[in-house]
């Protein structure tokens, strides 16, 4: 079959075609690796874990932003495969794009647990009390592997480079929805702006391409709701922030035991 | 060459590297104005720690019956008594603090109904103490650490910088030479303290659960600088790699009750570990699977001809699978086109973890044969402290990264605060020599015709065939000979890509150089060790031999290949006993 790759050497771009006979079950990444190892050592693309966890191998495959390691050739059902670098990012070489703006936007939403008393985060005699149900409020958004596909698919990003973008906004919501977090007000100035959450017009393409089911479009709508609620609805918020767990459970009888020590602790018997 | 000065330079951005960086920064809090450089050959957040799945062991609720002694015993017995017992004792205590600390930084541990942290069974444990976040534990830990690091300002990231060598001045750390992959220029990082946290080297093998980035770079730069690598013959084969590539299917599947079955549908583990069954330690389960295959009870994969057994989760039910093993289900769909709710998965042992590593003391300080290297630490899989001995228990990898990230970060802060070290002088000619080696010696070489990928391919086949779960003198001798042949050919490699921007051809050539050295000393260490212990199983020496081999192997680079010497194991709690499960 034919693999057409949009190559770029930093000054010009061109389509280059390769022929490959992939084995049954091969992924696009397998094919690219084989091209690089046997046909063209100069072809540049990122990859690492090969199992959809590290987010390195994002690229546009047959018009759709995808992870190469998770796209099987058979499911593409086409004789020619077209591969391009991710849209909306500056290209450095071939399929390698510049992610600086992407990681800076992620950082801009303060993506970490914020407590009114920061000491609570640094001293850990016990954990915060969080229920499985409260976990469910944010865990889906914590699946984000920072592959950047959502940004490549977003029509708003393409028109407004200042837009915070689906990845960063979804991460803002991940922390705001976490019962351990108290950082809404610190994050609000970055989010509650015309280039922030209000810029999203819910095209939904981010969620369509997300390989981990994060659903950034939904996160952004929930974020809008949360902002409006906190601005306009009076009264206590649903769910006070998580508190630190203190009470130990009752001891059990007959716990398993290690064998008795053979030596007085700290004496090396093998020197 | 451009030179950048930092107080602390950390190479590697996985769990160990990130945890070290955070510890230095939070301990300092601006007091000393310490500045940290974090260097990765990948982008931050792409490190292979994200692929850790099953769990992170810690004693969380001792009132419910777990204890530090029990955890230490499990780890030491699991290590087949090669772990240093004083190290294990320190490690099991700190795991508790770390597991709770990263909870506060955002890790969504699975919870019980009352809001406490849920824990589960893992291989070789006497108590369910594997703390977990679904089956993406390492990933969530990475998210929490990466995001938490973004709170701090006193650090700079150097993504996609490949470290080519470690520069020492006698027994003192000076810095790291790197190639900035984006520009192709070399940059030298000079620092008061250096940390190697570059993970393992599973890419020596064909079937491996490791990322393509696991190429032993940290081992390589340390070895080339004359630092000993310890216990490199102990390579962990994870029992359940997904056929054909060997992608990781977490031990948590068995922790949640999955069965291993042979071609006859028999739960064969009853023959090998009647009390622990599928939850025996990894070395034992991997040997059991390979025995089944060798004795003709394996299943042949139609597409590839690879022999495997079945991992059967069909009796667990959809609900449990969705809550506790969602990623494994996703992998079933995406890579083999099956739903694990209804069908078993084809699995076989896959190279997973290097128990050995850079020789350090109990605080992660790097040691040479004649004393410590001042200002240099190692942490995580890159280091061999040794917590893991000859076989790491599942759920003891991520917490080693966290615990040693903490210990090393803390130790570095104390070093800078108490010893007030100055930036070291760079020994004359070192940087020019490195530039010459890379640009003229490798990139610009016009003679020779050997291909990087061809040699790497042959290396993988050699290791897969001759240095696997079961080993014999004959096979290991063959491996040493073949690897040495490949090393000779490596001297004649010629690169096709002569460009400067993202020249992966050059990066792969440098990685291959590291892997070849490590393949040599892994095979040689295994050949010399005439016993079976943990992950090192010799068919010609089937028993453990404490009289002669209760000791660590140290390999130092010599002119004619590695020079091996040995170091006694620190036995401070329990005498070695027969290891029965």
C-alpha cells in the first residue's frame, strides 16, 4: 500500500510517497517505524510507549488527528494513507511539531491542587477523605495524556491563537471538580475571559478525536456552568472541600506476621 | 559549545526525576535560591513511568493487620535474598509517606466506601497493600507530579535534550554533555549536583513492555565514565506481555482474580506455586509459563507463530473489569480486537524491568570502586540501591521512584545547604573531545557501511534467543560472542541522516552504543553467576547457592570489555531460607 507523508525540512514542505506491505494487525506507528528503519532514516516523528499512554505520536492520519500507535491500518480501510503533522502547531521537521504554546497554556490554568492552607498539601500524616463517587466527578478529565490532538482538531484554536484551548480548559475543570481543591478563585481570572472558556462554541471536535475519552467539550461546558453558578447563585456550594481523615479503623484479630528477626536490627551478618 | 550552569541537574523526567526535582524545590522554598535543570530526551510527561499500571505498595493502615516488618519480609523474600536488608527497611517506611503525599498532590487513588484508600493484592504479597488508581497508577502519579512541579518557578525544562556523556573530575561530578535535538547543537550542563534518573534498558530485547525510549542511557553514561553497574544480569520478565509485541498487561489483572491457563485449559500455576497460584512473584510465574511452553502446552499465535498461554478474566464480570481494569479492556479492543469480558488474552513473558543499575549507597549516592562520586546521585530504575535484589515484586517499582526521589532530593538539598559546594571547574579538553567524538566520529563519518537499525535488530534477536528466562552456559557464551561481534560492527556504522534538526538517526546510534555494552555485561554477568536466583534461572545450575553467590555483581568498563567484581549483600534482618510460595 501507499503511505503519503507531508514532509518538512524547516524551509519547505512536500509530499513523499512510500510503499509498504504491513503485517496483519500493524499500526500506523509500526509502518512509520518500518519506513524509517528500512527505507528512509531521515524521516522524523515522535513516539515512545507504543501503547497509547505517553501522548508522543500525535499526527493527522487520513485527515483526522490520531495517535499513530493506536491506529490500526485495517481500520482505516484505505489503500493510500495520508499522514500530516498536527494542525495548528508550528512544524519543526516532518511530523515533529512545536508544543511550547500547548504546555504553556496548560500551565496557565494552575493545574494543581490549591488549598487555602498550603501546608495541608505538604504534611501528610493521613490522606484526604474522598469517596469513589467524588473521584468520578473528575477522574475522566485526569486521563489527559497531553497528546495535543484536541487542539489540532479545534476550529476555534485555528482562528484564535489566544484561545486557552480544550486541553488546558479541561484541566482547569479537572482540578476545580476535585473535592480536595479550593483554587477556583485563583483560576477564575485566566478562565473567565473572552479568550478563555467563553470562546468555546462547542463544536465538539476535541472530544471526537480524544484518544482517552477525556471529553474536553463536556468539561468546558461544565466549567462554564461552574463559573456562572459561583458568580450568580448565592448560598453554599454543593460539597464542601475534602477534609483530612483522622479516625483509624478497628484493629483486626490474627493479622499475618513476618517471621521473627534472625538478627539484632542493623547488624550486617554478611561482611 | 554552549555551557549552562545550574545548582542541580536532573537527567530523566519520569517519576524519580520529577519527584527529585519537587523535593529539592519544596525543601528550598527560595531560601538558598537553588535552581534546577530538568533534562529529558523526550518531552516532559512522555516518560515511560506513565505506562506503570497496577499499583504502588505501602503500609497504610497498620491497625488492619499490615506491618513494616511484613512488607520488608515480602520484599526480601521476593528478591530471593539479594536485596540489601537495611535498604529495604528504610524503603518500606518511606513508601507510606510518599503514597499519602502524592494523594495530596492529586492522585485519584481508588477509594473504599468510607473515603479511605483502597488497596489490592499483588504477586508475592502477604497482605493486600498495592495502592492503585484504576489500572493507570503510574500515569496518574506522573500527572500529579508533573502538575505539582508547575507550581514552582526555580527550574527550567530542557525537553528533547539527549545526554551523550557524564563528565567527572576524578571522583567529583562536573556535568552532562547533551545534544539539543531541535537544533542539533551540543550543550554542556555544569552543576553542583547531578542526578541520573533515566529508567531502564528493555529495548535490548525484541518482546518488551518498555517504551522505545528505554535504552539504558543513564547506565551507559555512568559505565563510560568508569562507574560500576550492579547486578545487571537480573532482568525481569513480566509474565503477562500481550502477544505479539509484549505490551504490559498488569499483574493487577491476576490481583483481581484472573487465571492463567495453558492450551489444555488447565490452571497450571497449581503445579508451581500451589498456595499463591497466579499471585506468585513474577520470576516464578514467568518460569512456569516458559516451562508450559517448552513442554508443549503453549498455544501458537496464528499470525506470528509466537507461543503463548491464556490470561482469562471472563469470570470477573463486566462491572469489576470496568472499574478496576478499564485500560486492559481498552488494550484488548485496540491491539488484539477482543473484549476481555468474553474472551481470554494471549500472553507470554515480556522484558519489563532491570533490577540492576548504577551502583549507589543507601541514600542513592553514586559509588565508584574507590569511594563515592561527590555530587552525583541516581534514582529509580536507573539506580541499584538495592531494594529489588534479584527479583522485584510487582507494585515495588513506582514507589522506589517516589521514595528515592524524596531521599535524593532531600540529600541534595542538605549537601548544597551544608557543604556549600561551588560550581566545579571543567577539566580541559573534555568538551572538545566529546564534540569531536559525536560530530566527526559518528555523525560525519564517511567510511564504513554498517546500519544502526540492522545491528539493533540482530541485538534484539540475540538477547531474546540466548539471554531469556531460562539460561545455560552454552547459550550465554554464544550471546557474549555474538554481542561482541555486533560491537565490532558498530564501530563501522555510517549514518544516512546528516542533518542537524531532529536527527533521530544519530540519537538511535548513540542509544545502540549504550545497549550493546549493557547486553555484553548482562550476558557476561549471567554466564559467571553459576546459580539460579530470582530472575536469573540457569538450567545447568538450578539451585540458589548462598555459600558462593550471596553477593552483588559489579561491572566496570575495562579496555577489553567489562571487569567483574563482587560485593556482599547486607543481611541485617533475616537469614536466607528456601523460597516457597
